[in-house]
């Protein structure tokens, strides 16, 4: 069984923050980059965020472009990819857009076996709950998604989930957008947490692409030999001429 191709995607400030410390979501990117990310979503079989992101940001995780949704349907796929999250505590509000937005889109919740019955009662028919044994690990998530037929997984955060994929060496590609400003707020969420990362000064990640998108910059890093370094025109705008 081949594990899914794992693409990590996020935007951060110049000082490495994913957001500010206020309840209001901070826009780190611009319209052109949001459209690029929408193109990436449309190419994937599943989109994943952590439970804390579901609670904090309430993301819809849907393909926004009508054209891209139509093309997916014409290809025999759902309008948007499967939505995936993982929780250790089972604390997931059933009113979140993760569960309520996206008719016909599968929603999957991975969790430890001990809390699976409670999570299923909480979300009801809105999502499928998959127990992973004593612990909910990203390795278990990846294996579970492979069994569901997922070939391409996009992970959009937050920092804890991104850290787990990186530390476990389960990411094939990182697409990192740098916003042209600083956040500098104590308590604001960061791109990654502390961890023992495979990429160090003696094992450097391969830079696959660099491109400006308006006032932000996209950095693409190949994190495995499986990284598909070619970028579709729909997913990434070319350098300006």
C-alpha cells in the first residue's frame, strides 16, 4: 500500500508566525496567492487541518473556484476534496464549518480509540470517525487515508500538525509563503513548534522553486524524492515579466 503524497502548505509572517494572538484571523497572503492555494486544493484528494485549527479558525476547506469545482465533478470527483482532521481530546464542535460546509464532501475525523464513541456521538452523521488505537499519530492518519484511496493529501496547519508531519518525516513537499510584515506577539501561533526535525544544517531540504506572487514570496521545498517539482500553471503563477 503506497502512502499518499503529502503536501504541506501555509503562509507565515517574516518572523515565523501563522497568525496573531487576537480572535480575528490575520490575512497573511493576497488574492493571487489565495487563488493559487485554491488550485492546489482542487488537485488533491484530501485536505487536512488539526482540531485546534477547526476550533480557532473555523475553516470551510472547500474549493472556491466554480470552474475548478466543475472540472472535478466532470472528472467524476466530488466538488471539493475530502476534509480530514485529527484530535487527541475529541473536542470538536459539530457546528464548525468543517462539518457543515460542503454537501457531498466526505468528512473524516481520526482520534484515539478510547474517545472514538464520544466523538461519533458528538458529530453524528456529519462525519466518519476512525479510531487509531491508543494514540492518534500522523503515521496512523496517513495509513488510514491510504486505505481510503487518498493519493494526494494537502495539510494546511496549524503549527502543531505541521510539526508532527515534519518530525515524522512524512512530508514530500513544503509550500511556504512569506508575508512582507512581522507579527511579534507573544502567544501567537508559530509555523512550527520545537522538535527533532530531519532537515538540519547537514541535511538541507532541496529548494525546488522560488516565485513572487504580488507582495508575498512562495518557497517550494522538496522534502522527499517523490516531490513532483513541476508546477501546474493553475497552481502557481509564473514569475512576472
